[in-house]
């Protein structure tokens, strides 16, 4: 759970920077797509019972 809190903190920092006018590199879309995919996998894993293998 501590790692998820760290991830959430990082995402908040990214959002704050983007909303504050930061202009990311042009290839940021690919990175954001990868992040979205990883977060989806994490969310799906958290929905599974603890004793179930993925």
C-alpha cells in the first residue's frame, strides 16, 4: 500500500506540473499510454482475491 501511495503522489506531481504550464517532450504520449496500461494492470490485480494466482 505504501508503494501505491508513492505512485499516487508522483501522479499528483505530474498533474500539478502540467496544469501549471509545464510543456512536456513530444514523446510524452507514449509514456502516458504505458503508464495507463500499468495502472490498469495494477487495478485489475487489486480486484482479485489474495489467494488467486494471475
